[in-house]
C-alpha cells in the first residue's frame, strides 16, 4: 500500500526553519530572517562570520518540505581584515591540517571571498579544505573549485568499493552491485534497513577519486 506524502505549508516550513535555527547552538536565530514561498526558503539578515551563514543554510536544508534555500544573509565582520591577511591565514590553516595536501591548493581572496583551486585525490580532502577556510575570521564566502581526480582506473575504483563493502560489518555486500563511471559511483541492489543503505553510500564516498555517488539501492 502506498504511503501518502505529507504536504507542508509555507507557514509550517517557516516555523520549522525558525525552530531549527534556534536548535542549532552555532547559529544566532535572532539575527536571521526567514521567509518561504512555494517551499523555497529565503534567509536574510546579517551575521559576523561566514560559518554562521553556512550553518544557517544547512539548518534550513534539514527541514522537511524545503525544496531549495536562497541564502541572502550578509557577513559583516567587526573591524576590517585585508584580503592579504585572510589569504595568509587560509594558507596557514591549510598547512596545519594534516589531512589536506596544502601544496596542491591555490588560494585567492577578493573582498573577503575565498576561492580554492587545485586537484586532490579524495573527496573528504576537498570538503575539509573548505571547512577549514570557512571558519576563519574575515571570510565572507567560499568558492570551492578544487577538483577530485582519481589516480586509479574506474575498474580499480569499482574493486576497491566492492572490497570495502565486503569488509563492512554493517552492509550485506552480496545484495549490492557497484558501477563506476569516471569519478561517479553507482550503487544498486536491495538491503533491509535505511542505515545499511546509508552505510553503503558512505563506504563508496571513501574511495579515492570518487566525486559523486548515485545511490539507487532500495529496501526489501
């Protein structure tokens, strides 16, 4: 029997987003305005760090019924920090993070907006580089243009993912098939629980060079 899909009104979504913002201790909800039209959330207001702007956006995306978020929050730092200072701080922070090959990243700063470029082997390195930079004081935005380029063939990637799934105690690997197209992993099959499906996806993301995962696994 098909399950009816719950429809959320714009007013309900607005109330839920405001509640989620209040729930997240890293966000000051009183600084942020929320409006909703046709399930699209618009965030407004001003905060003192880019991290708060980003966390507010993440909080809005977590709410059921939201189909898109327009983040119009502005970042207004207390005092001024030059682009040169921000660039130096970004380079320093990247070098101090042992999980990031900092020598493979180019940093550009324009009016507080940081652009990261370069090539990396792992998706988590790309994500970590952005996480490190977005926390820096004075940063008003981040464009992460770092590319994930595998140093192994699609066939090798496929085998690495399949082997990792077999190792996992939380996944029944025999019910899952893996395809790799370039840096994209496609997972198919059937599993018994939602957590098992998520774990299979997480495992695929850990393979070097994977840039996206299409999880087509369904439940029994």
